[in-house]
């Protein structure tokens, strides 16, 4: 029994062709989406254009823009934008609902840990955000150690 599989095709475009596609594709659409739409058109099949799905939910795309990041998290937008395609590649659901959940998760972290959580998600290739774990073994301040006492002629050991 033969199964239906997608086939990847590489197409080399000259500058004029690439410019034509860029001028005619809709916002959020990739060149490959535009070319796929042309093939569907030629086949005279009715199918929802990929750009329609992207227009309805801008987080469906693996490439998101800074204007989609809430204002209170703008300082982390570059990291979030860098992490989003990694998340999608790992099989994470990419939608507005999920993005809002992730924004809420990020807000729940202490502000000093947000950047580090995103950086760890990027370097670890994670599809979710996790709080930064604090070490169980915190170093004691050195001034409590008996060897840190100072002897002076006036006061003795202090």
C-alpha cells in the first residue's frame, strides 16, 4: 500500500523572480507558500491558502514579529522571537492561545529570571519555559567563619 508523502523541492530564483514574489505575497506569507499556492491554482483545486491561516492566527507561523509581544515583555522580545521557531520545530503547538499561556508563564517568573529562562529554552532546544532552579547549596557569607576574625591591639579578636 502506497502512502501519500510530501516531497521537498528546491527552487532557485533569480533576483527578478524573488522580487516579484515578495511584491505579490501577502503579509506573513513565505515565498514557498506563494509558490505552493501557484501550483494549487494550476491544479484547479480549492484549498485554503496558507496565508489565510497565518492571518487568522499570527502565532501559527514559525517567524513572529516584535509587535506580537505584549508591552510588558518587550525587553525579552528578541529572545522570544529567537525561541519560537525552535519551539515549533520541536513539535510545540504554535497558536495565540499557547503564546498567551507562555507570556503568563514568563510573567510568573521573577523579573531577573525571565531572560535566563528564555536563554536556557533556546540553548536547550526546549518547547516550554521552565523556572530557574536555585542551588540548594548556597554559600555562607565568609564573615561568619571563625577564621575571618581580625585581631587588633585595642579590641582583641573581633
